[in-house]
C-alpha cells in the first residue's frame, strides 16, 4: 500500500524556504523605511537651511562687527520642533585685499542644521551690502 503526501523532510525544507523569503522581505522593507526616513530628514534640513539663509539675508547688514553678528530664526518661528537646531557662522570677505578690518561689502554666511544634535546639512551663501 502506497501512501501519498509530504514527508517530514519536505515540510521542514518548505517551511525553511518560506522563512528565508519572509526574512528577506522584512529586511527589504526595513531598509526601505530607514532610507525613506533619512531622505525626509535631509529634505527637511535643506528646507530649514535655505529658509534660514534667506532670513539672514533680509536682516540689516552688519558692517560694525568683525566677524558679523546675526541672530538666527528660532525653530518655533519656523514651525519646527525642538529636535531641530540651526547654527550660523559669518565672516567678512576681502575681495579688495585690504584686510577684513574694513568692510568690502560682502560677507559669507554658513548655516548648519542639526537634528537631535547631529549635523545634517551645511549651506553657504553671501550677503551683500
């Protein structure tokens, strides 16, 4: 008498293969989700940095201080949470090569955006007198 069906070995192999496929699928979804989150963070950081750069350009030109001093916008004023912070550095440029003690009417602006104290992006621009 011949019995039909699957042997225990065939069932174990099938379950193992299904498990491997499931694990690969789960890993791919987790990677995709993490990549998407990182892209969202970078996109938000770029938007914040560009907004901050444009905001600083609208402030009155500081020709009195060396280096120039500008107050960045607060994250609350940009509608962002406390996980985001912005730092800026400003310097006079010297295209006339007469020293930075006199103001040649151009300043370099560097804006760095941090998320949870981790630097995400730095953008640079120029402020003209």
